[in-house]
C-alpha cells in the first residue's frame, strides 16, 4: 500500500487593512501565529503561517494590508504586501463582507486582473454581514478580476473555513513539505516576542497611542535553567507618548509586560523573563537598521 504523494505550496493572503487576514491565517493554522487588533494596519511584515490539510502543507503568507501610503513606514508595508505575492501558487483576496467595496478594495483587486496565478475571493465576516449584500459584493468583484472560486467565511467563528482550506490544498503543486509537521510559522522567536509585545501596546493603549511605535527585541538569551531572558526596546516619537506607555507610577508598562510575558510563556513553552524599556526616538521611522530588525525592507 503506497501513501499519497505530498503537496506543498505558497498562498498569498491579500486584503485591505482590517479585512481579517491575520485572524484567518491563525484559524487555518489552528493556533496563533499572527497578532491581531480591531484597528487597521496591525500587520507590518510578511509572516508565514504553516497549515496542514491532509497530505498538503499550505504556506500562508499573511501580508500587511494594502492602503495608500503616506510615510516611509507605509511604503515599506505596502511593498511587503505586494512582494508577498511573488512566487505564489494561489492568491487569496480577503474582503470585509460587512464593510463592502471601496477604493481600498478596488486598488487591490483591479491590479490582479492580469495575474496568471489562481485567484480565490474570500468574503470574510459573514457572521455579521448583510447576506444579500454579500452576493452583490461577489458579483462586482468577479467583474474586476477572474476569481476561480468564492468563499463566504467567518475567520472568527470558523464558518466556511474547512471548505476553503480544502480548495486551497487542491491547488497546491505536488512536492515535499518545506517545514517539519509541527512547525506553525517561519517567524523567529525574537520576532515573535516583539510582535506579542506590540500587540499588547495596541490592546492596552487603544486610542491613547498612535501606531507610530515600534518594538525591537535587542537581546534574546537562553539561560542555563532553560528559561529565556528577553530585553526589548519600545520606540515612540514623543515624550508624551513615552509617558502614556509607562503609565502612572510605571503601572501601564508593568501590565503590558506581564500580559506579554504570560503569552510568550504559553507560546514558547518555557519560563520567560521579559524586560521592557521605552525610548523616545523622534525619527525612528527613518532608521534603516530598525527596519531590518522589525522585518521590513527599506523603501525610498
């Protein structure tokens, strides 16, 4: 009796900010590999989630949301998104089914019209969207680009994900798996640690802190007792932002650190010693080395 041949392929996940791409990737992988936030532009770098469907390994590239760039950081994020489609075996376009079709969605879909890769349309958030509008969205989007198939899903509840995952797997080329079966992401532990802390900044500070902040894991040390020591620098642009991150008597930074440390211990499976420092760096978005450290290319 012979076993079925293995398949492995790359799926680029594209969409406008806050379409639910990271939540979708996490759901397909079966555990958290990408940070999420109700606010737009949470994902900054290309991050690969690795999912298994039968004999197929799906390499899911969670790209930053595509939007009209205004700053260098914006340009780097949008560049990372389009570069994430290079060499893809399929392109999955995620659209917020509740939000509808606007200029941001058209700016993503229309350039795909001439792409030769199989294109799948994913209308997300169907659990909270108006059902008749979903069909209208699908028809309009199919006029812009020749999607091979459309899926109505909810990354939050899991509705429709099994069918979509199976459809993606069928389109992947035959070949050996690129990663071990138990690996769920291509992110290094250093990058994962920075992303977990950045997520806590978003969740705990809400509207108080603009997205003009960055987290850099400066040191990642494995201690003799098996625990991990992590030192991170949180960069903000102004003294007032530093005060917000620190909180009264340093209470806010303690809460951010405690929550991030707990999640990292669960993800890494070891005890974590996390040390956070907040530094004011007015022009951190112009620091070429910092871009490298947070996983973005320098874009002129």
